[in-house]
C-alpha cells in the first residue's frame, strides 16, 4: 500500500524461532543433503516501501531479523528501484539501472548490502519498473535452484508491468511473489479498472496452475474479512475528497471494498487455496494481527489492515507449522522503517507421496 507518512522506527520483536536447517548439514552425505534440502521450508515476505531507503536507514535491524529467523526465501515488494536502460531506450526489468552516476551509486549501495551477511547466502532476482515505482525482488538460498519467470503466464519471457510478479518453480511447488496494484478511489483506468483486470488474471493463473501446489505471498493489497482490519466501520466509510463511487460495492478504503474482497474470496475458492495466517489465527489480534499501519499522526492513527499474506494450496494446510506477523502496535515496532511489517511462513517436511 502506498506510504504517506514517516513511520516511527523501532527494533523488532525479540522472539527468536528455531533456526532453519542449514544448507550445509554437517556430517551428512551429499545424497542426504540433497534429499533434506529438496525444497525451501521457511519463507519471509515484506513490503519494504523502498529497498534503498531501508538499506540506508534500517539495514542492521532487518539483517538481524533475517539472521535470527534464517529463512530459505525472502520475497520483497515495493522495491522502488528503476530497471536498467537509458532514457528513451528499452528497459531490462531484471537488472538495476546503472547508466548514470547517481544510479551507479545507488546500485552499489544496494548490492553491497545484499552481499553482506546474512544476505550473501542468497541469490537475488529482480523484476523492476521503468522508474522508482513498485517492483519486486526474490532472494533464495543458493542451495536451491528454482526456475524463475516474471509473468503470470509463465511461458512468456517478459516481465509483468511495473515488475509486480516473480514466479519461482521448485521441485514440489510454485512460489508466487506479487505486489498487487492498489484499487484506488475511482472507476478509472489506473484504479478500479486496473485492479479488476489484475484480479481476473490472478484467478485465471491459480486455476490453470493447479497441477502443482502453490505458495502465493506478498502485498496483496486486500483485507479479506472484517477481522483483517482494526476498524471495519472506519474503512468501510472511507472516502477521498468526498467522492462516492456509483457502485456501492466499490465504496470504502482501497483494499477493503466489498468488490475487492469478493474477488479475492473467489480466487481462494477457485484455486483451492487457504490463508495460512488465518488458518492458524482465527481471532482478531489488535496488537500483532495487522501487517500495514496508518499514519501515527492524524485520522489514520491506530488504523491498521492485514494486506500481506502467505496463501497456500489446500494440499499444504497440514504442513503449516507457523505463520506470523513480526510487527506490533501503532508505533510500528518491527516494521523496520516501512509501513508494512515482515510476515513469515514455516512448513514441515513433506511426507512421501503427500504432495
């Protein structure tokens, strides 16, 4: 979701989960290592709200979080780094821009951070917009070798506009990292219409991809149920400059309109998918149950939404060990400078023939 304030920066929660299985299991044979590490088990997703700003201002704290959690995969949204390519020339969404002195310096800062511990253990894939807008990144531990594409149609070689998709295919499942477009406030091409087209493409994707289990993560820019927002009445009645859409189902806060919520529910139903966090946490948690928080000053103070997710195929529901949000409170503890906090998922080892 679009950021419109400077959040309060604090250290994240101190709770430390059990470490992930290392890619180098001491004492194991080569065949044993390969079998143990066939596919990732621990995942993190985070809307960084400008990865460069996080590197400049919040990296030690976030690096400690990653080091402590030790995920196999880190999915990042709202990277806000421009794609390679000079002005007026075709862009390369898979590479960072470096054709000017300022872009070279920014790339250097970013890549230095991603080469330092613990991030040096990961390979990075980018899908970027033409300028500092949107964009996604995927970090995967180097011991895994996924097949990576950048469009909901995995057979195409192009990138989704604005770099909103990274799709990684592992041996036993696909992982989809998306930064879903904000619904906006009006029935215009870059608002309601754009989101309707996006949801239609997602629905088509999950239906046609049912041959292999899916883990879908990222900033999905929708709060599915009333339990997923701190103040349902506030968000349902929200307006911009007094404008009221003609269709009642389009009224309210972007991400909490009835139209968006219905379409999201249809995607889950038709794709045979479940919301991993809500599967484990049935009740509203006013302290730690939201991934996005509004401006600490003004009418949005204390107003929060859960719009970042791990969605998994129903086949994986018995393997969900944990799914947690790592931020808390209206002062944005554990958000690491963003207006979103990280979310983690851990799966248990697959049982033979279970998938």
